[in-house]
C-alpha cells in the first residue's frame, strides 16, 4: 500500500517525501480509515512502529480541508522530551503546507507560550499540567478542541496525569480520541472506557521482531567493567544504557568518561535545556553512549540505536519493552542486553512468559563479549 491509496492530499505526500517517508508503516495502514471516519481509537503497536504519524495523518488531512485558524488538536504526552520531539516533527514536516504545532511544557516560560499561542497553531503538544494551566487562563480554548491524542496511554491513564487530563477533556465537547501505546493494560482500558465511548482497539502487535534479546552475567561490582568491555567490543554508533536512579546515572557516566568513552547522560533532575542538548548530541553522533534513567525510555525517537543495555533490571515487564524499543525501530535490526547476576536469571524466565512484552516469546540467549 502507498500513501496515495490513503487518498490524502498531494501536499501531504510531498511533505512526507521531503522527510524520506515514502511508504506507510503497518500501524498507519491499519488505523487510517478508522481515525478518518471519526472513531475513537486505541492503537496498540510496538515502539518505533510509526504510531505518531498514524495518529496525525488522518487529522492533518482534515485540518487541510477545513482550513480553520483554530487550535483543534491537543496531543498529550507523558514527558517534555516527547512533546518537543513530536512538535518539532510536525513543524519540520508539515509547516510548509500551513500546519503549525506548538510544544507546551512545564519547564518553559508560560509568558512566551502565551505569545506564541496568539499565532493560533492548529496543534498543541505537551504535558497535561501546562496545557491545563493555559486552558484555565483562557489562553487555550478547550471548546475549540476537536481531536485529543493521548500518547503512551497506558501510562497516562494510570498515574497522576489522569485527573489533570480529565480536567482538560471535560472542558471540551464532541472530542474524537486517539490513544496509542505499545501495551494495553485492562485497568487502563477500563479507565478510558469510563469517559470515552465505543473505543475501537487496533492491534499491530504481530509485527515481525527485529530486536535480538540477550543477557550477560555481571556480578555486582563487575557491572561497570562489563559495560566498558561491551562498548569497546561492539564499537556501536549509538548505545543507550538504562538505570533506575539519577545518582547511578551520574556514577556510570563518570566511569565511562574515565575510560575515554564518548558519553552523555539524561535524568529527571537535569533541566530541560541540558537534556535537550545531550539528546541532540546523541542524535547527531557527537556522543556514542547515552546513559539514562527511565525518563528517556518512553517515546524518544532516535534513529539507528545499535544497542540498548539494561544496566538495572526494569521494575515492570512493560518497562523492558519501552527500553528495548529504543532500538530496532521501523523494521531495522537492534540489540537489547540485560546485565544480570546469577541470582537474577529467574527474571528472564518471568519475562519470557509475558508474551505481550515484545511481539512473541523473547528467546533470550547469553551474549558473549568478543
């Protein structure tokens, strides 16, 4: 199938081609008609499978047809990084055809955001807290919202974001909801069904696995040495290393720096400018390794990550999926490695029983360095 088969405007197709997006991903093919027809949709699709464009394509087509100078799309994300990434993608791809987006995040100047809203972007992307602030200040008119996209919906509907999210959506009428996530928990689906009618589930979780999953036995204090040996052995263009605690992120980063490895770090205690600069350097290849807390596990779209290293075991099997999903994106091959000790081998057995973790049984093997 091609984008022409979607019967979308030639301007949109040209915009996609300018970004070297020439063929629709399966997630986009499966969901386009339902979203175009105004249905409330929950798209379940692996990380890196093109969900963002799946949400946006049918809506942007409608925005072009309606030619309204109103903010009609509210795109809610769980992290500031994801909001900035999505908004930048929209502007870089579609601003040439008159579609504008604005990122609204809590760490940025609200006064500057108020000024930018006067230009009436059709799409706002951001955190629920800042968007609610601007709605309550009447700088964003919720009664103009027609489309509500909730990315990483399994997370957005289960944590403190839910109450704020509902405060936003309750101020709008006749919203079409588009939800997306790599996993769907029954609890999150029940929550969504309480305020969204007739949700159509679209399942794209059967896509062919492109990630090789493996583990390395690394006892206690040898983890740092093992990580350095792995990086030196594989010499990847881009590696992401995940840990739980911010202090541990800083510690591991300093150890890699001491080993003369090109490394940067991001975690929740850093300000948004520092995190954005580090992500930019990693994307451009200026640094080889990005050490991160789970703040970076969801949503970040970085091309050609060769390896994901789980320095700490994820607390939930869903978290493993989101970490692993930073590699092997859009059909490319990738590798996800767990650093574990002998006593943690049972974790792999539990993980392999969770069929929903990554498109089928994981089939872990032991990774041999060198």
